[in-house]
C-alpha cells in the first residue's frame, strides 16, 4: 500500500509535467537566445556570426538569405481556422556607409523551406517579379523595408508592412512606436540600433498587431500596425515554416542580423534575454593628436617621416590617376573604380563594343563582384568645367527607380573621360525592331508586343512627370531611347538630356537639344521644355510603332515626308488604318491600332495645352478611360512646315549608329541661343555631340 501511494504520488508530479511538455511541444513554443547550426536551417547566404548573432546578409552585394525553424509548425485547427500565434525578436540593420542602405528583412510564414523562385534586391528573397502576388505563394510576411520602391506601393524607405503572397504591403506604417503619453516617435531601422519587434495574431478577433521599439523599452501598449478582419485561412496552409528572409541589391547594401527570437502558437511568447547584446552602430573614429615624447629616437623619427611622405606620395598618385576629388564621394550611385570597369569590359575590347554615337562609345561588361551585366557609356568631355554639377545631376537621376526606366548603376571619372554604368538591355533599342536592317532576317515585332511596349513607355513617363519626388522632363523621348530587356519590357533610357526641376518651378533653358522629328514646336521657338513636350515626342513614338515609319523620311521622289502629316491625311481621308505598318500583314487588333493612331495625333498636337496628360494617355491605353471624343476635332491643323518654326533643320545622309543608350540627338541651335558646346550652368547638361 505504501509502495502504491508512493507510485501515485510520483505520477501526480510526473504526469502533469509530461502533459505540459507534450502540450508545449505541440504548440511549438521555442526560444533562441543562442544560435547554432544544428538547431536552425540556414539557406543561401545566411550564417551564424557568433552564438548571439544570426547573420542574414553581411553588407555585400546581391545577397539573399532565409533562416527557418527546422520543422514545420501546424498552424491550423481542425475547422481550418488559423491558430493564434505570437513572436518577438531583436534585429539590427547596419549599412557600411551613409547612402548605402537596403533592402531590408522580413518575418515569414511559408508553406515550404525552399528559397527557389525568390530573388534578391527589393523582393527581399520572397518572390520574383513574375511570382510576386500570386495566391499560390501561400505566405505571410511582415517586412522591415529600408528602400523606397513606388512600384511596390512603398510609403518611404523606412517602413513596416504586412504582406500576403508578395512584397506589396496591404498595410504599412513608417517605422515608429507609440509612447504611453500618445506620442508617435520615429525610429530609424537602418541606424544599426538594436530593435525589438512583436507580431501577434488573435484568431478570435481576426486581428494582427505589429509593434517595434528600441531594445530595453517595454512593448508599446498601442501597436504600430493593427489589421482587423484579417482571415489568414485562405493564405496559409495547414503547416508552415517560420523564420526570416532578407536581401541586398547591387548598390543597396546592408547587414541584417537577428539577435534573439521566440515564438509560440499558444499562450504568452517566452521573453528574450536582452543583456549583453552586440551593437552594430557604426562608431565614428576618434582622432587624437599626440606629440612625440622625449624618448623617441632620431632614427625612428626619420623612419616615421619617410613613411608619411611615402603615404602622401601614394595618395597623390592615386588622386592624379583617377582625379578623385572629395566632393565626388558625396553622390549616389557610388563611384565605381576605373580598374573595375576596365576588368568588366575586358579592357574595353572592341568585341565588347555594342554601339557608338555622338555621345561616345558603349561597351557591354560584367561587374566582377556581383556578376551584373551592364552597359558602360564612355563620354569624353572637352573640359572639366561644370563636372561637379553634372555628376550632381547624375546622382539625382540615379535615385530614379521604376520598372520602365533603365537603372543607373554608377559612374566613374578618369582624366577627361566620364563613364556612366547602366543595366545592360540584351534586346537593344526599340527602333532596331521597328526598323530592322533589311540585310538581316529579323522577326517582325508582333502587335501585342508593340502595344505592351507603348504602355510601358507611358508608365515610365508618368513616373518621371508626376510620381517621383521631383519632376523630370526626359527631353529626348524617341524609339532609339526605348530599350528592351530580355523579356522585351520597355525601359526608357539615356537621361543625358534630362532636365530636373521642382514641381513648383518652371524649367528654363537657353539651348534647344533634341532629335529631329521628335521636338515639339514650342521647344524650337522658345527653348522651354515641359512634360507636354515629352508627350509630343511620345505621340511621335506612338505613330512610329503603329506605322513602321520614321518621323521624318524621304519618299522615292526624294521628297521629305513628315509622319504626323502623313497619318493626319490618312485620318482626314477616312482611311486611318491604311497607315498601319504593312509588315504586320493585318495581324493586329483594329480597335487598338486605331486608338494608338488617334492618340499619336492628339499627343503630337502643335499646341501644348491641347495635348493629353501622360496619365490620361496611360489610362486610355490600359482601357481604364475612353478616348475623349472631343479631342478628335483638334486633328484639323496644318503641320506641314519645312522649318519647324523659326529654327532651320538640316537633315544629312550621315549614318548614325544606335548605341545601347540611345542614338545621337541632333542639336538644333536657335539664332538667339548660345552656340557653345560646353556645359552651360543655366541650361541642361550637354555631354557631347
């Protein structure tokens, strides 16, 4: 009896512990205070820096990582509802230098542990441009994003967002926290400071809360993001892998670190040990002036002076070699060493040459560190006057990021040569496909492709005109400046003639620069460019793509034919579809073809106030707005004038080679404007003829 009582007493102690342990395991409550490779899955570039630091990315280019709890977690109940869960973790995001931030990290709940099908850069290692947003992804992500990408709906370059099946957040807030007194304090996630995050899902209330705060603070009573009626049943599968994902880009480089993590599908999440956490805040070097003590010998002083003189000589030699000045280090995209460009283009070999023109030569290259294919434009300037202002403009343009713009990757200066580095576009420029070389057998670009390309150009212009922080007028929109990537997506290139100005300002210029056939009449008369003058040029491109004819051409009788006039005459004769490109052999949508031709005529109206805005043009092309019937009555003007206003145009038979970044623009000089070919500080930058 005594033995039985002792056994029963033992069970009364052990059984509850066994039940608790079983429940604890089924709930998958876990906590990481220390990290080791046997207890966590490390994918791609993830690593363990120390037992307290889980490294996602380590301040290097084009990296991507994912770390996961090693086994899947059952997240759904028998009735298919998602269980409540909570997680908290400490993260740190640190950049090697100012201006080199991106792209951020995300907490993820995904159906599998594979990273296949994900990409780096702004997609955070979650998906690709083609898989982004697909319902078949079945993942939930909470992003801590440090790059602004308006195409993905970002609100700024320092925000927290809740995402389903993609990187476009359906709920987001600037990184901040609420104090007990109701103050909203901003928090920089890319400062290297240790930040604690809390994510809580309540399945009863269908509510997801996200909070952040500096390590050491209590969890804010009021969450940063609170999403109600948030039913995750259709998003998540029965079992999920939980963890983190992160990425960097070519010039968006950060180190992303996890310093502690706990998770639970039931009950209170285990607290974290926040003592003795490492710091990733970049410390400014402290320089101390120290004199020589009396004990320093003369020989050691001589050696020291010789070393100093040698170092100064080497610095001077480097600066003279590549003409590096302090102000050049201020700008982004960053300066790429000439040695790296030389290696990328195989010493600028002739077989790497992909084009040349009045601006200079363009070479294809591969950047060694990232493997990124680039086009390197080499520009020779007659003088270095205004170089700082020019590079300042390049820096501004470099911050433009849109899927329909060629991305500027960096620049380099050596002596009087300037090198501008862009993404390489394997399918070249649009004009080569619209006007192929008759000696080469080239497949005719289908109408569906052409229509998609036109929408892409319009989207890129809309971003320049209205959606970026400053208004940008491209000033040289033409088919040879529309480049095509591997999937024939349109990307506007060559911002060498772009003029940036604030939204509230009117642009001014003293010299007309552009390409014959694309220049709006008011530009040749006044020299002033506006978004409307870009719309005029785009109108000509619309007609080019639809008709397969150049803006200004010569007939068999050697007479000059202006494309706008020719299409207008076809419309007035009731035969507008006769203007369609004969190479299409009738394989086009008649309604779309007629729409593009009419839009081309309206956009190229000689009076700028009667042209449509590019936003309206894009809506019409996408079928979101009807073509305004009253616009058609404006197509009754006479554009046949051989002098294009007060400026005489000289067309020669000289052949111009189209390069990767656009063909040679024809400089149209007014009698009242400067004829200088250098840089005019009050005008637009002009990088060669």
